[in-house]
C-alpha cells in the first residue's frame, strides 16, 4: 500500500489513493503518529486542522511494523 492523500472539498474530507500531492504543493511539516493500520492513520489525519484551510495531508508508512 503506497499511502493516502486527504483534502477537503465542500466541507467534506476526501481520501484518495496516493501518496502524491499536486506539483504545486510542497512539504510544510511532518508528523509521526502511531496507528494500527492505514485506515486508522487516515482517521487520525482527517482531524488535522490545516485541511479545512485547503492543505493536503499525505499519509505514508514511515517504519514498517513487523
């Protein structure tokens, strides 16, 4: 699984396969979280407050869990 991209459109979060933001986007920060799986990570990421201001949040696996 490569990751997910979360953005808001018309006050609703959209989750897309990714991980890739549009070329005009750049990295503005990085958060490391602990999640059970991608679905759990996406739910956590949906709560990121910058999404409501038009930011895109990418969810990627940083360290594989054995």
